[in-house]
């Protein structure tokens, strides 16, 4: 029996369910409280009443009806609006979550259900030893009606195993609290390699390719509308898991959300590079991104090479990586920098322009064939003339490349070396096409155009490196073996070729034909190390025209029909839903501001030259699209001197849409 003073006019009985251990139903306790009682005091009274000898430090109060955590322990019940009808729950903040990694393997990991998702993802990445956690996020798996049918249980048979893992290292021993990496003051990268401060990590190993039958079960052709439905599943980074309806032991996908991979360093990013490779590999195999037949065979040869090296490579702990004295490294870096400046001056004086006879076609004249002109590339501008003799007169047209986009249009087998340039204009982007004669010419022009798009000239020190990289990439795409090498002996090779291409391509060829073509492409990459091969795969993935584009169904202001909005790392694309063709492109570099009208759920964006667009989202909440745009702006502010410190406040300011 309660005493009379306890029944004051401003006190009431509050019901609280207590979750003591994982899987317990929980017990309900009733406390008599007043509105001026703060949350910390409420938890103290509750623990005293429970009288259970256990650590309650991870517990907090969850309000189911309001879908919010009562984490501000100094706030009173009145300030939170808690009344007698509130049904509260005293539950652990860390709960197990099943996380499918980019390599399609699932781990069970205790994560914070009370922190915002941005912090939770940072915790997960820390446990897995993945740097730059801001590039990743959690995605709800799309609803699959097949899963409801018992006869289709085999669909996920290859991914059923779940690895239990403790956040502090537990099953894998991935993270050491006592071993903090030191950072290079210039590069902002850890001063010691991944292997030295984390040891061998099973997340570094690539997964074996699935048998063709298993791959065929996973393969499902996706329309742009299907892709838009999948992209609607990204969680809100500024809210917690519980606030978004995620319960313990639920399954979420950890994926690289933002396709802007900063400071990707093989020395420190073994796990990050492997998981990136795996995400790219599955995107190719399941045709989540389009590629040509030639590119598919190139990706297949890289996969085969990586699989072969993975099976034969010694553990990372046996690495023969030499120790480098930090002072010597700094002096060497300074010396090369000073030498580079002098060389760049000489190079700038000699090689600041290109001139060639090239084929040209503006998009508006697509029915007409390419026409030959004399092209001159100087600084960041292309000028073209009727012929070489008229080059000292006024050009037919000048193309200013600063802020443009350079898209390859190449087929090495057919000797087709083209470039598509998207030039910024007041109302979007203007497309033009240029075709080169050979690989060397193409490599020089593409490298020059890519630098010019960033406002840099051919005198920039990276020009020569970029030319060599492009030539190496073209060589990798070539299916002909290098001079002096014999054709592959298909009979002596053990390869299930259908494992390395998408099911659609596997049906086009007989096994022997496919094996022959993959081995032909393999000749050009056979000397690559395991890490180099993964990096080449990622770079080839990044070079695909559709790389990094996420689609959403929207309705633009003033329009009566739904359209698609494509969001990439550097631009927005308006796409006709019926044809799938781009209508207009706007670059982030020309963006002045963006905001959300939460009342009518409309995103408004202003660009340079008084260009303004507004749209409402049809396939998802407008917060998802707003966060994507703000997230890419946030990533563009990163620099190596930040010592890898996450600027969470800036991220939320750019993605929250409240200011």
C-alpha cells in the first residue's frame, strides 16, 4: 500500500517494460512519478525496483508511440511530454544486427540502435577496419516475393552462413583499442600499414565466384524504375535505427552509398578495397550497371586472375613490406616536389597544346555522319577549323572544357576510339562527339580533356601519368595477346567461365568459346599483383558511363508526368522515363544552394546563370534525395590534412535540410 503523500494531485502511475537480456520477453514495472522527475532519476528508481544484479549502463528508455529515445537524462517527464498513458521500454541501446557486407557475406554485430545511423555506420566500419566510413551507409533489402515461397529457399543458400562478431574484436579480432595508428602530417594517412596494426583479416579475402546455377537464381533484369525502388531503401543518416523501424536481428545491407572514394591507398585499405571490389563485381555480374561485351570479358578476366591469386597468395601477416624511416620519406618527398616544380616549368613551356585531324559530330546532327576537322587543344579550350591551313584564322567554334564531363566511347576490338563531351550551358549540358584515329591519339586527348574539365592544363604534372594510365587500360581491354605470347591452350585450363560473366552473356556463348575469350583478355593482366588487379577492376568500374548514378522517380515543377532523376557524384540528370535518355544535366560545381519545403515535400535547387529547378519525389521521401545531394557536397570538402576526423556536424548541416 502506498502512503497518502505519494498520491499527490500531480503524481501518476507510469508503466515501463524492462528488457533484461537478449530474447527475453521483458517484465513490466509500475512506478509512481511526478512530471518534474528527470529521466536520470526515473531510471534510478526503476533499477532500484528491479533489484537485479546486472550492468544497466547500456540501457536507455524508448518511447514506442512517439518512436524516440529519451536520451537527455536531465530533461523532465513534463519536458518530454510523458504522461500516464505513455508505454515506455527500458532496453539496451546496443542490439545485434545482421549486416550483409558488399561481398554478400552476413555478419551479426552488436551496434547502437540509439545513435544516428551516421555514427552507427562509423562504429561498424571501425570494427571491420574500413576507413572513410562516410562513403558507406545502410540499405534496407528490397522486398522479394520469392522469399515467401518455400520452394525458392535455394535462392539464398550461398549466403545463409552468418558470422557472429563482437564489436570490440570478438570473433575476428579486427580492432585493437590499445593500438592506435599514428598519422602522417602531410598525407593524413596512417603511418603504418593495415597488416601491422590489425594483423590478418578475413574481410580482406575475396569470395569465390558462385556456380552458374546459383548466379542465375540471383540474376534479375532491372528497369530504371526497379533501381529507383531499391534506392528508396537508404536509411536516414540523421535518425537512429529504432526510429526507422529497425529491430534487433533485422537484416540490412552495408554498401558504398557515395561513389566518391577518397584517398584509396592499397597500403592501408586492404579491407576497403576488397569490399569495393566485391560491390563492383556483383554490380557487373547482376547487371546492375550496363557494360559492353568487350568490357564484360575484361571484367571476367580480372575476376579469374583475382580468384587464382587469392587461392595461391600467402597470408598478409607474412608481408615483406619494408620499414621506411619517416624522416627519410619526408626528405625524399620534398626533394621530388622541388625537382617536379622545375621540370613542370620546362614541360609547361614545351607541351601545352595538342593538334590533330579528328572526326567531329554535335549531338543535334546525329543523323549526319562524322566530319573531319583540324582540332587544336590549348590550355582548357578546344578550337576546330575547316582544315590545317586555316588554323591561323578564326576557328569555326571554340569549346570551353572547364566543368565539362568526359565520357569514353571506345571499342578496342573494332578500333573505335571516341569521346563524348558534355559541355555546361545555361540550361544543362551540350553533347558533342569526337573520334580519334588510334590508341595513342585517344589517350592524349582524353587525358587533356579530363584535366581541362578540372580547370588544369596539359602542363600539370599528372598529365603524363594520366596518359599512361589510359593506355594501360586500353591494353587491358584488348582481347589480342601481346606480341611474342602464344594463344592460350584452352584444353589445359580449368575454368568454369560462366561464373565470371552475367547469366545473360553466359547464354550467348558455348563454354569453350567463353573460356577462350576470357583467356585472351587475361594475357594483358597476367602480371598484375592481387591488389593491383582489384584496383584495376575498381578503376574499370568507375570508367563505365553509368557508374555511381542512383535513380529516383520525381515530378518536376510545372510537369504533369513522372520522370527520373539520376544523382551522380558530380551531377544531376533529368531522364525521360519512357526512353531512358537524358534530357538535361546539371553539375554540382554550378550549384549555388538547395533546400527542402517540408510542407509540400519539394526539393528546390538553384544553379549559376539564374537556373532553378524544383521537384517532388514520387518513389521515396524527399529527405533521401536531399541527403544524397548534400552528402556529395560534404565529400567534396574532404582533404588529407584532416587526419581522418569525421566532421559529423557539417554532414548533418548539409544533409538535414532544416536551414
